[in-house]
């Protein structure tokens, strides 16, 4: 029987952490603190200390972090927000939900936004710039920050996939006015359900988000504004407080795995590897290669028991949801994003992979191209 190599391994993580998670949850059940409580406050403190930032507000998703963040930057109906078209749909959805207009910008071949293209997209309606640190790689934040200062346009960072990633030794998510993170089960710092958090050095923004996440309630009987229900529950916070202690080791193992791939595949001419730039510290949320004959390679690896993924096969402006509301760009626009969308392939990179498994994956990729 073929031994399959999973793309992710949440089962192994759950088995490994079962006892300590159950112990933590048992304490919560005894206190019956579920919606909010000490664990949420501890988690916010843990993130502040980890990222070296003044404020963290725990929320129920990275999507809500983006939506509330944009709202507090003053983004309203008819405004424009510049962002890349090759992200997870939440980046654009948060803009659209506010009645604003996503203005897409082409990317580098590392999948991250091209600052030179940002300048070309700025208009009088531009209210925010949303770089996405895709796959755990850092955007060119020096250039983006210079654009922000020159044009007086605030930056909201989508760092959903990049907890712990650094650009020039500074954590991504801490450059702009607001940084937004996800704690979805697939992330490097993962909850057992939905979760997210917003970080900022702006006290006013932090206080407003805390109010908005809880109906706008001041106390039990007073409401300062009409808010939302976007609280992180105490259960997810308790799990995250356990897992943040292991985050550095998780990142270390993923970086080791990435280096093993690079060492094994560096001489293969049919693929482009995600080499770490001198300016960045890559946390490898995903390990994305650019592969010739991507779909055939994916199918071949699947037959060999190796699960892979594509992040993301369809650009957002090619999705039906986008076409229903906005005009599609011309075919000669977004040349890089269109090109790499046909080549990107995500290999397993999770911290539970063995050296033997990475060598097997690498050898099968070599075999595919040698026999193709």
C-alpha cells in the first residue's frame, strides 16, 4: 500500500498536543468562561510581546481584522484600496464589503506586490494600500512605506500568512498603520477553529476595534456605537496561548524543511524555488515553487501519494464574484500575476515532515522532469 505524504498534518499535531489542550480546556469549562476572559487578554499580551508592538486586539478571523481595520482607516463607499489580485479572496472581500473598490496591482515573481506598480494605481480616491505578505514572504516594505509617506496614504498589512516573518529584522504587520493576522487552523500559529487579530501602535484604533468587536458595548447597558460580533472566544485563545510557546520551533522546522528542498532541487532547471531574499526572514507558511507543466506535475505527485496544493489557481478578478460587480481587466494587464498563476505549486512544508519524506518528494519531482 502506498504511503501517502499529506500536505498538512493537523491530525499529528492534535495527537501530540491532546493532553495539554484538554487540560487547558478543562480549566475553562470549570470556570465556564467561553466568550471572553483571561485567555484572550493573555493572548493579546503574548502577541504584543512577540511582535514588539503596542496593541493587539483578538478577533474571530483575519478577514474581520482587515474589514474593521479598513473601516477605521476611513475607507467608505466608492473609495479605492490598492492590493494584489493573487491573494486569498478575503483580502479583496474586506474591501468590497465596505462598498469600496479594489484596485489591483501586479506582483513580482515571488508573488508579492510590486511597489513600482502601486504608484501607477494611485488616484484621488485611494484611501489605503494593502500589501499581502503571501506564503510567509515579506513585501518590499521600505519602498511601500516611502510611497505611503509621499502620498499620505495609510498602509494596512495583510499578514495573515506571515506571523513571525521579518523584513530587515522588523516583523511584518508592524510597518503600516494596521497589521492583520489569521489564526486559522492551517496557519503556522493556528487555533482549532476560526480566529484572527489586529495589531497597531495607534491607541485610538485599538480602542475602537475593541468596542466594535463587541457590539459597541461600553458596559452591560450602554452602547457607544453600532458594532459587530467579532470576538475571539476564550477557547481559541487558550489553544493559541499554548501554541505560541512553540511558534519559534515551528518556524525553525519549516525553514529547515525549506532548505532541504532547496538543496535537493536547486539544480533543476524546470522550476524556480522560493529563495529567501537578503532583506527577509521567511517563515514558510507555504513552500511555493514555479513549475513548468504544473498541472501534470501535480497529477504525477498525487499518483505517487504526495499531496500538493495551488495557492491560488484563479486570480481574484477572474472569479465570478468579482465579475458580477466590476469590469474585468484587459488580457495584457497583470502579466506577471497571470504568468505565475499557471506555474505556482505548493509543496508540503509542515513541521511534521521527515527528511526521508522531503527527499522522496524531491526525487519524484526530478523523476517527473527527467522522464517528461
